[in-house]
C-alpha cells in the first residue's frame, strides 16, 4: 500500500474518531442542559412554598387554620385584618397549594391542604427558635418570665391522661374546640373563664392548653387560675401539635 493511501486511511480514522467525540459532546451537553432545565424547573416550583410563607400575615392564617376549617370572615376577625386583605393572602396560599377552599352559598371556607402544611409550619417555628435569638427576647418582652408558669409537655400529659386527678381545659374559642380537641378536655374559652371558675374542681390539677406554644390564652388561664387558688399548668405545645403527633383527639 502506498504512502498516500495509508495517509488517507489514517485521516478517515481520525475523522471518524472526531465525529464520535463530537457526537458524545453533543449528547453530554444536551443531557446537561436537560438536567439543568429540570433542576431549575423543580427549584422554581419548590420556591413557591417559601415565597407563599414570606408574609407574617400568611403564617398567622396557617396557624389559625391548623385549628380547623374557617370562613374568610372568621379568619379576618381573628387576624384583625380586612376581609379583602385576608382573601388576598388566602389566594396566595391557595396558589401555592397550601390551603384548599370549600364554597357554601356566598361563603368560602378554607382549610390546610394536608397535615404536611402544619408540619412545615412546625419546622419554620423550630428553625426560628434555634437560629433567631430575637424570638426569645420578643417572648420575654411581651409575656415576661414564662418560667414562672409551670408547664407540662405532651409526653408527660399523655402519660397522665388516665389519672382522675388531672382536669384538662381547652381555652380556645368554642368553634375551635368543636373542630377538634384533646380527648377528655372541657371547653372554657379564655373570655369566659373567670365567670366559670366556680364550676372547676379545686381538688384536681388543671392543665390548660390553647393554639400553640406562642398562644397566650393558656398563659392567661394559668395565671388566673393560680390567682384563685387552683393548681394549674399549661401545655407547652398546642392542640395542632398534639394531633400531629397522633395523640388521642375528639371532634
């Protein structure tokens, strides 16, 4: 075989190798671009969740809806917002699939889309407690020394529920009690507690609970009860935390 023919064969081999190499490069680039677009699209979807939670008002609405289904008007009243403003925030939460709506005539009733939404709110609270020193300072500034109020954890309360000497008091609004409460609890909204003191047992320890760890209804209840000679403690957590833990509830 002549030198010219050998050179042509080698050039052809180089051309084939180059073609294969370029083809592989194109495939890898397409895979990278496809993977990049997928990742960008997924992250964009995930970002809708924290974006929807970026408003303190919307966090409050989630906390309220953790107690049970509520109408727009009820939520507006509890959150001290206008109905229009409340509705706007709810639409943002709905767009992020964090709440769902049920319509009954002219009224719209909202609820959390799933139990995982409350778990998400618990996670936000937990990270805030661990990482933000301002939270402890705010609690002290607005509530004083909460350590002066004896408290009880869910684990201890669960272990003691069967004891006859324990009296469980739900001091949330009655509508929230009807939507769900710790099994065996009696409903006495904080607004009615002072008027109903005479109906409460003096010979039993009273555990008061409300919406959650930052709800002040239970703090107020324990302070009032102890002023009138009752043995009383507050549940550290709230009813939604109890339910999320799979502990016994009634509706």
